[in-house]
């Protein structure tokens, strides 16, 4: 219990979107947490930051299919284009 009092949550889980944007940089590009932020974070600026860092092709494609915010779609399109141009995965 005492450790819970002094432990801090990860920055990408912070209630403030600006803090979550900073936390995105600490996550590995292929992490599940980053893919979750791309797909479901309530703040568009966090989804943009996550899309710019994410290298999970299925996560980016899924986010593209569901995203309605124009700025996030631009970030997703850029990330998808970069990944697809560098991949050898013909199915992707």
C-alpha cells in the first residue's frame, strides 16, 4: 500500500493530454500502449503524437478506418505511407 502512495503512473496515462503527448515519446514504436493511444485516446493531439511514433501497421490501419478528426487522419496517412514504403510485407 505504501508503494502505491509514492508510485507515479506512466506519463502516457496522465489525465492531462499535454502530459500524455510527452509520454508518447517514452513508449516503444511497436508497443501495445502506443497502439491503444492511436486508436482510442480522447484527445486528438495525443492521437496525432501516437500516430507519428507508431510502427504497428494493423493498429494504424484500424485507426484510419475509425478516425474522423482531419488532423489525426493526416498524421495517420503520413505514418501509413512511411510504413508501407519501407515494408516488405506485401499483404500489408
